[in-house]
C-alpha cells in the first residue's frame, strides 16, 4: 500500500512540474484592472456622481481614478456606453468600450439626429448630431443608424474609437 501511494504521489509531482513556471520566468504584477473581455470593462461608479443615475445606455467617461466611471459631460474622453444604471455609491457598471465592441450601440439623443450623420458624446451622457452641433470641440463616437426627431429618444449608432474634432 505504501509503495502504491508513493508511486501515485511521484506521478502527481511530475505532472505539477510540467505546469509550473520555469525558475527564470519574469514575475508579472497582478493587474486585473487592465483586463476586459469582448470590449467590456467593469468599473465602479464615481463617488461624485449624483445617484441614482437617470437612465441606462448613457455615455461614460473616466472618473476621479482609473477604477471609476462618471456620466460623460461632453468635454472628457468618452469611454463607452453602459447598459447599467447605478443606483447607489459603490455600484459596479459594465462599460462597452467604443471601438472595442462589436455591433451597434444604443444611446439617448440630445436633440434631432439624422441617419448617417456623425454623432458625438454630448453633456449628461447623451448622444448628439455633429452636423447640428454648432461651433466647439466635440468627441466623435460613431455614425447614426437611424433618424430621431427630438431629445431623449433612443438612438442606435455604429461606434468608433473616439476622436476630437473642432468646428
């Protein structure tokens, strides 16, 4: 019995050696904050956000640290849209990063938007039509896939990596 147990233990140790990192392998830090799958990143709602957040499918930007997201105000780099509406401090939300997710995105309009026009991240996490935006600097986030006639309506758009334009 003792011989059989020793033989089994040796086999297990040999198997473990095959999966163990070599002695000269570099040590990597345990950085989970930079990892996300399918273009989705989980962040925590920024402590300065007025809660509860008014709606799902708003545009978010980086909050007060790399682990926080805040509703986009129109001036900062937009990260993406979230299908979540955080209710209380400390809530986590899923951010679907612009340029990294597949398919179209859903948002809410800041006014009239025409199909095929470029759209930008407007104030309060809304989506605006660049053709009617006037003068200023804007973050383009994609191209509209339908026409909406007023503010506060659902708008779908094809997202892109955000870039700034001044007109």
